[in-house]
C-alpha cells in the first residue's frame, strides 16, 4: 500500500497499519485500526473508507463525506498513473467506486450511481460485480440497448448481469431473433441455477437470505437475481422470451421438479408438436446425470440439444 501520511511522519508505521486493517476479518479490529491511522494521518483514504464501511446503514448515509473524500484523494494518482499505480491502491479505489455505485443505486440516486459505475467499468479489470449490476441495469432501464450490447461485448469480465442485459437489449432491438436467443443461452450457461431464481421457479429460503457476509457468491447471486427478475418482468413479451428458454432447460435437466408444472410444460410441447423430441432429449440428459457426469457438462449438453431443436424450427 503506497498511501502516505500528509506530513510524511510515521510513513512505514502507517503503511503497516493500513495493510493490517485491510486484511483484518474482525469488524472491531478494522474500526480500531482505522481510528488509529486517522489519528496519525487524518486524510488517509483507506482509513476513511474502512471507517465508512463499518458504519450502520443510517450512519453511512450521514457520513457519505468519508467515502467521497477517500475517492477524491485516490483518484488523481489512479487517473494520472494508471500503468504504474500501486496494485493495492488500484483495488481499493475500485472497491470504493463499487460500494458508492451500489449504495447510491439502492438509495434511488440512479444518475449519480451510474456515474460511479461507469467510472468503475472503464477502469476495472478485476470484475467487480456490484458496480456492473448498477451499470448494466441502468443502461437497460434507460432503453440504451445498443450501448448495452456494445458495453457487454467490450467488457473483459464475463458476468451474468452483463450477459443477461445483453440478451434483453438484443431482444428489444431485434425481437426473438437467433442472435437474441443465442445471447440468452450464453447468459444461462454462465450460471445455470441463476435462471431459475430470476424466473421465480426457485426462491431463496431463510438460510440463503441470512447468508454469512463472507459468502460473497450468495450475496451476488441474490442481488443479480432480484434486479434481473425486475428487468425481465418489465414487459410480458420480454418475460415470455426468457421463460421459454429457461423452462425448456429446466425440463431437460430436471430442475422443474413440480409434477404439475412439468405436466403443463409437456402439454405446451405437445401443442407445438415437439414433445417427442423434448422427451428424448430429456432422457439423454437424465442418463448422463445417472452416470454421474459433471453437472456443468450435463448443462452444456442440455443447452446444445435445445439449440439444435430450436435451429430445426421445433419451437416455431
């Protein structure tokens, strides 16, 4: 960590304290170290940021100045020396922007949230999810579909939020085209289970919603699922496009466990004239599962079989 004190005193001591604070797991220890650092260096951005992070929701709203000051202190070095900036400072700055964008988003300040998220995405090579959730969801909410597609195509980080928003954008631009369908299948392939939370086939239980704060994946899964659910449900047509693919995938892989729902899906396929093909594909997938094949390989095969049937026009 290269952040230095304002007057240069105790530089190595402060650097060691900052590193200890950043790596500390205990909230009380982090707060204590942050206070001690600010006692030596009142302008230290890392300590201001950690102090803000450790506040409760109400207090964090009242002390947004801490987060803004931390960002403004670091921004010049990040923007002026992008190739030589300290790696820890760079990661810290991205984390600040990610927190700022999501905090403002959930407060309803979406314009300011988008500015922070855009700055994050422009700089980020570490794939911060929260900032991308804000960035892509606001692009879709604004109806900036071409920009959504271009941004997702240029993004070096593969994330469900970018992939699903890209699929929404292509659907809105071209309807239920082959490209939009392909984009949706690609989004599902990134995290197959997420699709069933987005459509409401699955619901998070109390154990999920009370997940430990260290369970970053679960937190991100719930956040992305909730926002994507709202985005897809914005119009009946958009939701129908999503559901057609997700329910087919769920039918093939056995994720649609409710007998009544499975029966309704089969009746729909019977009316479309593709029940026999779907049942055969389902049997193939179920045989793979029975053989103990890896779930990711099974999911890939299911999506491949679905695309093959789609390309043959069985779902028209």
